[in-house]
């Protein structure tokens, strides 16, 4: 057995154990849910043209209702703050504020947009806040809680708040990983008590909360692990200091239950295979499943009761983004050119989603004009002057011709916010 064969066998073993194949039945059921509304989407494309984002407010509210109800059953009094960076369309934030959520912002620009909605419950997080951004938060201290990212930021917040003669409500972000790229965020857990001691000397910052955030959470394990570490730190605090904590923000990063869907080439095993056999494409799609939201709520609640609440009585905050908006926005495109039976060009490029996402991520491309539950091989390219402008390698349909309307579903998270006017104009979003 040669080395190439050995590597391929090893990759196949790992794939079998770690990366389950995305079953055809699962994909077809998903496609069916959109084809049941086919006429509605086709009418939308005629009304607004393409490329275009379809914003479905009903789905957004369904997700918000499911999220808040599920977590509130396990953690009474929990308050949710929508992470605006996941989708910065003004109608999304406005809709969720009217639903009853607060907003989580990470820049002065997002803070301005959040204030424009009339929201009275805003968290301002993120590293490297400028004095101008902190001053904007201080000027709106009735609505804004600042999640301080460093000792230096604490000092700067005190300075701008003193000049305005206001007291700003604040929390401190805690670093979840003290090594690597994620150490850019927050204060190391070992320095928490020193940070709280420093804050006690400031008259214009009322430090009364803690925050941490883990991302890409397919399971609640990272959140639970940090809650255990945080509980140990709280247990060791001197005197009554822990009693000053009024809220604990457990961040967001919840992955939708569908999980992550990838092309074979994007899996670790696929990358290994292609190093040995560059021509290997791998026809199957793979999925990394996510735990249901009920599991997140139950496991996090259990960790809070066991490791946090014995030491502090506080309200719990959370910052869902992707979980809320992922399924509330879709993209419609029109085929403008058919260059071969297995290659078409559409009128929108991947500047609509901000990066070459679909070389790695798999989403079904649905031909609304000529539908079928049969998925056929075909390169679906955008119209940008780059070969990486790929929407997919297959489509669901009987055939595909110029003028056909294609749908890329569930593009509400980290697409509209990342769109860029690279070569082609920005696409617009309209309500369904």
C-alpha cells in the first residue's frame, strides 16, 4: 500500500467517525420547505428584480419567540440582546427591538444605529473602543451599558464620563482563551479581582457585571467550561466583592440546529485528501451537527446553578445573533448566461455575501423557475471577474436556462453585514 493510499484510507476513517454525510433526505426536506412558497418568491423577484435579499420578518419573530421562550424556561429573568454585527439591516434591529429584545453593538456606528431604533437596553462590547465611541456611550448612559475590554479602556471611560458628569453602568469582558488570537478580547480571568479593585476607585463608572463570549458553538461545552472556571474565581474572591455583580452576560455564538454544512473539500479530511490527490473532489456534502437550543439552555442553566449562583445573585444576559437571523433572509439570483451544460453565470456575485463562502460552505441552489427534487451537477458562478465567485456546484431543478430564478436560502447571518461593492453594486433587501 503506497503512502497516498494510506492517507486516503486514514481520511476516510476519520470522515466516517467525525463528519457524517449530509443525507439526501435531509437536504430534500429542506428544499421542499422553500418550494412550497415558490410562487411567493417568484412574485418577489418580479417586483424587486435580482440580485436581491428577501427579508422574512415572520421567520425572524418565530426564531426570537423560540429563543426567548426556551431560555426563559431554564433561566428565569434572562434578557436577550440581538448581536447587530450578524445582520445590520436597519429593519432587522428595529423589528427585534419592537419584539422586546435589547441590542448588542460593537462600534460607534452600530451604537448610533441602535439608538436610532429607540432601544433602551443596549450593550456596547468589543475591543479598542475610541474616546469618541466611549463619549457617545456616556452621552446615552440611560440606555447603554459598556462592556469594558481592558484596564486602559476603564481609565478612558472614567475620563469621558467625568467630563459629562454622568455615571456609566458597565461590565467587564473576560478572556476565554489566554493564548492565541482570542486573547485580543477582554481581561484574563486571573486579573478580574484586580480589575474590580481598580474600578472601585472611579466615581463615574459603576462596574456591576461580567461578560464572556465563545463563538461557533455547536454544543454548549465551551460555555459550560468557562462557567466552571468563573465559578472557581468567584468562590475565591475576598470579602463581599462578588456581591456587587448584578448581571452576567454569557455571550452568544449559538449555532442553528441544522448545523454546519460543508463541501467535502472544506472538511479537514477533504483538505488532507486533496493534498495527496488534488483532483479529488468528493461528491458528498458533510455536516457538523449542532445541539438543539433546548440542550444549550438546559446545560448552561445547570452550570449557572452549580457554579455561579452559589456566589452571586444576578440577572443573566445573552447575545444571540446567527441563531435569530440565519433563516430570516434569502438571496434570489437570475441566470444571465449558459456557457455549457454544466456552467452558468448569474447576475449577482459573492460580493453579496462578502467573501468566497460557497467554495467551502454548502447550501442548496434551488431553481424556482424549473423546480425538481433532483440535484444536478453544474457550476453556478457569479458575474464577478474572479474564478472564486462560486455559488455552488449543483442545483435542484429539471434543467437550467437563462432567465431562471435561483434561490440561495438561509443567508441572514454574516452576509448582509459583510456585503461589499467589489466590482458589482450592493444588493438591496426588501420585506417579503
